[in-house]
């Protein structure tokens, strides 16, 4: 992870300093904006056949679900990642093309 703000929030959520977690509730734009921009840049190349609207919905969903699972985990990190991947594929590839 190259972005210090996003890295700090992720580390804080898993037992580190919690000062930066406030950004997720009071000033989420830097974290969400950075994470969405980084993921969208990846998704453009990884999913060339996914239309822009579906890709945007998938990117937003991934970021929001990931933050949710970091802040209030309901499963192991591996299970959370599997769930997010399944949901993302269904959004990016409606109709089961994934």
C-alpha cells in the first residue's frame, strides 16, 4: 500500500492507533476518493469488457464493503474478501458472465 492515509486507516482499524479512523466518519472523502481512484485505475485494465457504469458500481461497492468489514468485521479477513469478491463479480458481470 503506497498511500499513507489509506494505510494508516487500515492499520488503525486492525488494532493500531485509532486517530485516523475518524476520517471514515467525519471526513471520508480523502480515504474513499483515494481508494476508489486507485481501484478504478486497476479495474479499467483488469475488466476491459465491463461497461463504465457497472465498473463504477463495482468499484464503489468494493471500497464501501471493504471499509465496512475493516471497521466492523463479521468474518475472518479471508471470508470477508471472498464475500466482497462474489458481490463484486455479480455487479461487474450481471447475468453471471464472470
